[in-house]
C-alpha cells in the first residue's frame, strides 16, 4: 500500500531534477489535485511526462531511487518508455515519449514542443513545477474512455477559457484525432454536455 504524499514527493523530485536540463511535466490525478479538482480518491502516486531523449537524463538523477530501469512498453492502446521510482513512500512513474492509439486517433505527448511551454506553473510544497495543460488531460481521458475525468478537465478549461481553449485547439491540430473526438473535446471544453452529439457519434468517440 502506498502511504506517501505525492505533493511532498513532488517537492523532492523537483529538487533532484533541478538544473538537469531535461523538461518534464506533472500529469494524472496529482496534477488535477494541484489544480483544486475534486477527485473521488486522493492521489496516491505521481506521474511525470518527458520526451524520449530526456528519459536518460532524468533517470540518472533518480537512479538511487529507481525500482526499475527505463524500457519500451507497448500495449494495444499505449506506447511509452516507462520507469518507476520511490520517493518518500510515493511511487513516481516516468513516462517517456507517451503515445495513445485509440478510437481511430493517435495522440503523442510532445513535452518540449507543447506540453511544457503550454503547461501551467503551480506551487507544490513551496516549489514551482509545471502541470500538463488541461487540453492534454481532456484528450487523453477521452481516448482512454474516462468520460468522468474528461468532463472534469472540460469544466476546468471552461473556467479559464481564454487561456486554455487555444491550447486545446493547438493540441488537436498537432495530433491525429478523428473529427468526432476533436468535436467532443471542444464541446466539453466549452462547458457543454455531449448530448448535442448523436448517440452513435458519442459511442464512436
């Protein structure tokens, strides 16, 4: 059982990676919680994303805490370079070159090109880190069939529409999403329920 505090682990992670020259961003439930999102369960682990070339740099800084070494991981839906670390009783998952292939769409996390520059800075235990943009959370959760999380991300985007909607559109443009997925993402991000789509369209998303 994981008993650590991901926010405390994040502070330690930021200290360990300070000045390493590799870009990384925080995602998952910890990232949403740091935005003040109301989740069914408190986060128990910490997910960070990086580009493939950044993985060896980050791993070198975290080697003393490593549970395993970075390795290519592929499932029917996901592809990544994956490794895990234990910081202050919290499991940290480093996800490099992450891709999702689902619902006729392909989505790739490009940290240096988009997720880091578009990311939102937030203070965690006195340390400033970058969160993945909300557009990532929305697209990712649509593709993994987590409509509850997608709705949550959409609500957060709608509350900060002037900043977040252009970022969402940029992520849509950079990736290969079906028209149905892109349309549903924009509806949710504008605070609309997917009821405006036909049932067959929603089922295909």
